[in-house]
C-alpha cells in the first residue's frame, strides 16, 4: 500500500492529510474506516484475512463499534 512504510519489521502508517491529532472515538473510528476502505479497494483478495487480524489485535472495542456505526451512516452502505 502506498501509505505504509516498513522499517525494521515495524509498519508505519503515513497520512499527510491529517492536520491535527485527535483522541476522540469518532475521529479514531473515522481513521479506521478509511483504513478499511483502502484495504478493501487495494487488497481485496486478502481483505478478510487482513481485516480480521486487525480487529483481533486492535485494543479499543469502542472505536471498532463506532467504525461500524459510521459505516452504516453512508448512503450506500453494505449491511
């Protein structure tokens, strides 16, 4: 993916569009949703495995729940 850099076995996500740092659940969930959409569009063959691994390792259940809520707000959401 074009916005991920690997260095010494660690992955770093790069997003030059972020103008501020936020710790709100809504903002974090929005970022997670952007990640999900990017993975689905660019790595669709591996999406299910990658997304399931991400959800398993992601520590904040409230952010994942809010991500689902935001996704359902879309006009053409997949349910």
